[in-house]
């Protein structure tokens, strides 16, 4: 029994170490220009990263995935007024709700916009722990060139995210393989 407990502990530590490297150690992709910046729903720091990118002139369009949970009041207010007051100049703001409300749903939503608007390059903004899986899902749905940017998160969110991302990645790679 003791050896089984030790083995389980070692597997847990190894899974966490590999997950930490896979999900948290990713660098931002270099980007100078894209057709759109896409801010995925979730963490409340993601919108700030997207806004910074479009203010720097990276893209003329900011796509914001509306968070149906209502946890991010700032995002709700931003989308409710179409981004007015955010000092974005001529940047077009597109706020949409993904159906289903998931990263896969967001990838489908953005792929549809990319096809309709003839976009060939996208910058996808999410929490750093989410970038590995988001890139895989978006690559299944669109041929647009992808660059990924991580938004900062509190340390405890990163700690909790590693096992959750393993589960979600497992689902995305097995039972939910399509776009």
C-alpha cells in the first residue's frame, strides 16, 4: 500500500512539473501586425492586454469574447457601450458570445469572423496557463496565422489551473477533437 501511495504521489508531482512547464512557461509570441486581436473570456486581466495591443497599433479590430458568467463587470460594461470611452481611436470593437461557452466555442466564433472578414492573422489573448490548449483549438478551426499573448494572473490561479488544464486538454485531445 505504501508503494502505491508513493507512486501516486510521484505521478502527481511529475504531472504538475510537466504541466507547469507546458502551461506556465510559455513566452509570448512576437507580433507587430495582425488583422485582429482576440480576447478570450475568463480572467479579468485579459481585456487590459488586448486593449494595450490595439492601442499600440497591432490590429484595427478588437474581438472580445463576452463572458456569460458576469464575473468580469468591466468586460460587461466595455461590451455594453461598444468600447466607447476606452480611447481606442479608429479600432473596431466586436463583442460576441461564444456558443457553446467554451474555448472551443470561441475558436469557432473567431474562425467564422476570420472567414467572413478574410483575416489571415490573429493575436489571441488569454491567461498564460490557457495558451497551450487555446492555440491547439484555434489551429483546428482557422488557417489564420496565430500569435498568442499571456495575461498575468495571480499566483494561486496558476497553481489551480495546472490540473484543470490537464483535464481540459485531455478532453480536447480525445472526445472533443473537432473544431
